[in-house]
């Protein structure tokens, strides 16, 4: 163990982390009732101080507009009285969720009479690095508080005024309830250096969760000695099997692709069994065209393009690995289910893959062989979501295999410890 | 996703990893019956080819003796007919364990009628870097096979002949059963470079588990982009509370320290409440002396040393953080339970801490506030062990909070995936 340097000689980031650890120690044994009261106080404070939050946000907006930021991005940044109320309401949603801390995960009496219990405990200090909207600031704080964790937040510089105001309101509410305000802190300092320091704070920060684009996530994964949970890259596939209800397949395809193309659970590639291609592709291409989707098809898909009214362009190898996040989809015809699985194994980011089939054997084989966070049978890829899965809010969708996989709710923000109780037992 | 280079142009380590991934794909859907049959075939083959294994081991032993390796180390390396039989018997022990793959971890029917199931799946490719005895080679292979994972093994160069022979026998048995022998492979090449390459194989290797000294573990943690599970550093504490059965406390202390000092769950520090120190310390110091233990005590411990017959030397700050792994123990008197907890928070490696107390309130507070993999109440620290906990063999004891904490059995070698089943569900 490395000896800590005295507080006064620490960098601002190290001081922040040190205070977070101290706060985490106080949070860990809190009861659900205490934590829920704080969350309600936070929700109330956000509503009461809405004007202050919107004023701060206006400064971010003005700066973004001056810089010529695209209107869609500016809109994601913008807070309105309605959106502030929605943020408060989301915090109340977290109040309603069960507290994972203290849950007995397994337990038994050992042959020698020792009582063994494995119980959930908070992780400790959670670092979240995000590029998204200011509501993530409060969402993350609420989920971490409820699970007994202190949180270090690092939003994008474009939202710094909004995030500062939101965190001030949250901290005031926590302090007002007699709990340590340092449970929720922004990582101080400008530029990349503070994030770099956070990524090297192994032993002080228990986990880093990057939420944002592929570039951000890669940077954190490659430079962090703190354990990282990768989130959110989704190159999702819809596979239409030889035996499938064509209308159902079209509906699932269009919903998976076009109901909200900018999110990670939207479909990016269509795979079609060759036997159903003649019946399915003309209808599918027409429906995609109607939804405004451009298809990047292989030769066998292009062969069905005529008369469908669809925009079909030839696919290049890059298309198979692209997460478009737009009204585009790659498409190819495959010889059989195993070829579809092989394609997915090679190109998928391991987020969500759907099969549309009436065959029980095909459904079983596909779910067994596909190795992604979620496999959907006769359902849209869009269901991979914490709230859809009934977990309440989510802190992200993990696409890695360690610790958490798929939508991460409150239990995924915990670790466990074993408690062994005897009456003088020795080995 | 990075495009893989053609197999022929890969480095030997990359080729090994590539073959492991292919094997992992074949292992994942295997039934328990098939996996158990292979394990039994491996156990039989190890017994039948015992002479070949011992012959290879003799070459390692000769080399170690020539190099003037200490006899204790040579003995750990040595395989005898009896030890080879024990290795085979451990494999049969893994056969008896339940298969974690396919276990439904949670499941529900969502409000919209979708069926949601979260099931255990293999991690994929597990890398194990170890310094220990050759039996780890077979243990790790058996546990990984049973949990459907391919394994890449990197033992110490001093055991290379033994490990090569053992892996040859294991691979022959796997191949003989018609399964991919590449499920079990040694990482090829000499020196540090192959290990370095393994540590950068993110996306190809799913997890690295270093087993060995603190130096090895630190190197892997700091240089790996592959997710790592830290194992095994144990600076364990025994705290004797104000209210405690003195004889029980002495017995637990001596067992925790001296029953096997070289292992990670042995106690390294004794903390004594000031109120019980006069009654407890003279007996404890005498018992430790009898067990051959040198005590590194603070001033208040030293005050009780006279007449105990114990070897007590003054403790330095380094003693609080030292994992002796020898017949030494640090000891200090604390003002109260909270000071004991504060000492543990500052110095412990977070492995196992024990409290000896007759007070229910003290036991409750200690278990709540101490944040280690295992908290023992009126029991020896030595119980933190996969086999003692009833998990069968263990792949290591994780001292980190993510994914696995404490003794790791078969479930800890798995991830999960969600299966969502509908009949045309869209959002």
C-alpha cells in the first residue's frame, strides 16, 4: 500500500478523490430511509431552484451558439423548466427503487457450523466521465447515492455551467440533510490532465464508467489503471431466419432501425437467410425506404432493390463494422443461420442481436451461439434498456463481460463481502 | 473493431490467442455431461502418464538445484507419484461441482409480456499468469474447462518442463474426447515479451488473473489493457474487542497466524482493545511465543512483554503494511473498536479481518464498517478459502471490488447474457 501524502500537498483532483473516499465511508452504512429522504430533498431543491439552474444553462447555451455548435447538439444541452422538472422526477423514480445494499446474495451454514453470508456493499467511489446532456449529472448522482457510493463527475466542458449549478443544488441538499456533500463532486480543473489523473487513481477510485462516443471510451480503456466498465457501443444486428413471419420481421426491423436511430440499441445491420430473401427483402426495402432509411447492401440485397423504391447503395467492408447512429443500415443475405452467427461474431460490438423466426430450433441455436449482452427473439433490439428491463434508471449499458453486462441498474453499482460467523472456529 | 491480421502473419502469442478464441466458441455450448467426461479423461490420463510427468519435473528440479534455489522452493516445485495422484483427484473434484453455465440468474415477465432471462455464460478466454506450483496448471485448466472457458497459461520459467508435460497430457485427453485441444494452451516464448503481449490483447483475452507475489500482480495491473482480477495479497487483521472470551481470542489468534503463515489468509496484524489488553496480552504473547512467532509491537504491547517469554520487537510504521508470510505478526493496542476499524481502513489489503467479541453490538458494527472481502466473527481468518466456503476448488481470492470479491469459484469464471423473448414486440 502506498502511503498517502498529506492533504495539503495533494493536487486538486487528489484532494477531491480523498474527500470522496471519506464521504463514501459515511455513506456505506446508511439505511434506505435516510438515503431516500436525501433523494427527495434533492428532487425538491432542483424544482425550487429551477431558475438558478436554467440561468446557468443559458450561459452554456450562449457559448455553444457563439461557437457555431449544430442546433441538434445545442438542443441536447438546453434545459427548460419542463426538463428541469423531468430531472427532479427521475430522482423520485430512484427513490422508488429497492436499495441493493445489504441484500444477501448467497448464504449457507458450512459443514463445520460456520454461518456464511455474502452481502451486497457499495463499490465506494465511482467516477463517471460523460459527454451527454446535463441530466446525466443528476441521474448519476442519484443512482450512486442510492447505492451508497460517492461519485466523481466529469462532464463535457460545453456543459460546465449547467453541471456546476446542478451539483451545487445537489450538494446543498445533501449537506442540508446532515450528510457529507462530498458524496457528489465535479472533478476540478480544465483540459485532459484532470481526467488523466482520475484514470491513474487506482485504489482511490473503485471504478470508472465512461459514457459517450467510441473515442472517449477507447481513451479511458487504454489509459486507465482504475478498473473500467465499457458502455454503449452498439453495432446491433437483426437476423431474419428462413422460417419467419415476414410482416413481423419487417415491423421488428423498422422499429429496431428507425424508431430512434441515434441510440446504442438501434439496429445497424440486417442479415437475411437466403431462403426468405425473395419474400422478405422487397417488403423490407420498401418499408425502410418509407422510414427514410438508406440501405448499404451486398450484391444479393442489391438484386432485390429494383422496384422497392428503396435507396440501396453497395456495401463496403467498413459498413459491417459501422455504428451509423443515423438513418442507414447495412444489409446482407446469408446462406444459413450459422453464417449469420459467424457474421455477428466477426463484426458485432456485442450489444444486442435479434432473430425473427418461427422455428424453435433456430431460436434456441441463435440464443446459444450469439455472445452479446442481449439476444432478442421475435422482439426489437430497442428493448435493451434499464428502464425497459424493469431496473429503473440505468447508469449505462455495459458491453464488457466482467462485473456487469447489459443494462446496469443499482445492483451493478455494488460489490459484495462475505461475513463468516462462528463461535471460536479454527482450522 | 480492429480487423484481425491473417493468421500466418500473427505473432506466436497472437496465434495462440486466436486459437483459444476459436476453441472457446466450441466450448461455450457444451453440456455438463460432455465437460465432465473430458475432465474424467484428463484425470485418468494424468494418472496413467504419471511417469512422463515426473520425468519432466525431474529436469526442472535438477535445474533449480543447480541454480542453488532454496530447498523450500524446490520442494514446492517437486512432483511425486503421490502429488500427481492428488492433482488427478482434484480434477475429479471439479467434476463433482455444479456447472454454472446456463444458470438463470434472474428472470421475469415484463409488463408488456416480454420474457426476460439473465443466464450465465462463459467469459471466453481466460489468461492465468502464475508463479506457483505445477498443480495450478491442471487446477486452472479444469476449472476453466468446467465453466466453458478456454485458458491461456503462463507459469514460471522454473516449472516450464513440468507445465509442458502436464499441458501435453491434458491436451491429448481433450483431443481424444473429440474436443478442441486448444482450449488449454501454454503461452509460447521466453522472457517478459509474451506476457506483455498477452496483457495488451484486449478484445481477444477476456480476463487476466495473476496469481503470485505482489510484484507480479502490480505489473499486470499497471500494464494490462485486458481486464484484470487482482488476487491474493493478504494483510489480514485479528481484532480482540473489549468484551471477548480470552481463551477463544488466543486460540483464534494463534490459528490465524501460525497454522500456515505462508498463505494469504494468515493474520499479519493483531489489534487489541485497551480494556482487555491486561487480561489478554500476557496469555496471547506466551501462546505466540510457543508457536514460534515474533511480535512487532507498539509501546503498549511492549509494556506487556515482560515475563511472557515472547520475542517482542518494537514496531515501525512499515510493520502495519507488511504481509510477512512468516512467523511474524505486528501488534498494537487501540482505544476502541472505531480505532481498530480506522487502522484496518488505513493499512489492510482488504482481504480478511476477524473480530473476537461476545458483544452483539460490536460484532454488528465491525462487520458493517470493515470493507474487506471477508469479515470473520469469532472465527479464524484462515477460513477465507474457496474449498472452506464450499465452492470446491478456487481460481484465486480476489481482493478487488469489481466482478468478483473473495474466493473465486466457478460462477466467478462466468459472465451473463440477457435473453428477451417476444412474439413480435416493438417499442
